[in-house]
């Protein structure tokens, strides 16, 4: 059965290469027409195809419509007085309008929306961008953990709006403590990697370099292999499994095959958190096991579901699916 699979791999590879060539030609047309007259410092006015980074377009397709699999939610508890206008100005000046040494916008997608151009999703300028649409003060009936979890669960169930740039801050004043408040950050995965996305906010909004979160390069291969046997096994596995992997990659990224991966999530999503496990412990485990943060959380939550299943008997552990 390996020969037919190899033939299928060749066909899919050609299909994939044609798709990449189509994307490159389409982007070239955009660059010599629409993008040619865009001045430096106005990069949010450029049209950029998401397929220039294949994982971005896949993350967009998985997370579009009513699905919110690729939308991240991070909650911070802050000490100090809540000043909404000052915080909105800080976000606008330090992140939305942040520029590099050549006066180019660092994060142009934060002022862009996703629209289709010749059947391909592309970053396009948001005609009515307003910082107050993305930095919002939120009043909850009760600031207790159940109330916040209920709000986040509903937010996660409803999904993110694609009519505006795919990020938002919710500022939640603390009714129990006068000198503290919560910040809930939401953002779509097609705009930035999970921890890279959080690093942007922390490091650019903070006056000092944040040490808590260490971002990883997008699509970086985790771990290191130092022995000949490890190199040999990895090479052998790559040789044997590359046709299967290539078929899977082509199906995921190539139009119209990515439609096969559009799953609509039904029901209400629930959010929960616990403060007993620190990120420092997670990072320690990650470094010792040469894995990624997601791998550590997968192991933790899988064991938690296992124990919950055995303790309560509310569901068969073989019917549970966990992914990150």
C-alpha cells in the first residue's frame, strides 16, 4: 500500500506547489498595484494574503464562522487604579502605532481585518478602526471567580467578531478590592502565536522587560537530539512518514481541501482556572522534558480528566477527547 500512497503524495505535492505559486503570483499583483503607493508608516493599508504564512491561513479557517478554537483568552489580575482612557492611549501608542527603526509599523495586523480577495483571505485595512472598540470597560454583577468564568465561557461560546481587527481588551474593575482590576485579553491565533501574542502585550505595555513568559519561535521544532541513535531514528521516521505527513499538510492548507477541516462546535464551552499551579513549574517541566508548554498542559489536563472520570464516573474516559 506504500506505492499508491507515494503516488498520492506526488499528486498532492504538485497540487500544493501550484497553490503556493498561485499565492505568490497573487501577492505579487497586490504588491505592484495596491501596495505600491502605500507610504512607510502606513503598512496597515497594505493587502497581505494570510497564505503567505500557511499556518496562519489554516488557523483562520479553523477558527472562522461560529468556531472559536483558535481564539485565545488570557486573564490577568492587576494591582492599582483602573484608568480606561489612559490604558487605551497606552495600547494605541505602544502597540497599535508602534514602529521600528525604519518608521514601519511593527504590528500592522492589529489595525486590519480579514477579507477575501480572489477566494483567499487577506489582511485588509480596517476603514473605521477605533481604539475604544478594542479597549472596553466591563461591569459584571459580581467580580467573584464564578461570574468571570461565566462571562469568559459565554464569550468563548459566541466566538470572535470578524468585522473588526481580531483582538480585544476587557477591563474589569474589582468591586471587592478598590486597588485592583482584571484584564481579559482575547486574540485570534492567525494574528500571532499564543505566547508570542501575550509577549507583545506584556513587553510593550510594561515599562520593564517581562521575565514571566518566554515566547517560542513560530513552528520551531522543540527538543534537541545529541546522540547518533537519536539522529538515526528521527531520520528513519522522517523517511517513512514523510509521504503521509505531506498528504496531511497539503490537505490542511490547500484550497478547497481545507474545507474538510471545518468543524462547527455545538453546545456551550466552559472556562475554568486554578492558581495552584504556577507558570514557573510548567516552564521547569518543559525544560526538563525538552517539550513545549502545550505538551505540559496536555499531560496535566489529560491526567486531570482521567482522575475525574475514575472518581465521579460521570463519563467514560474512552469517550473523552482532549486537544490543544
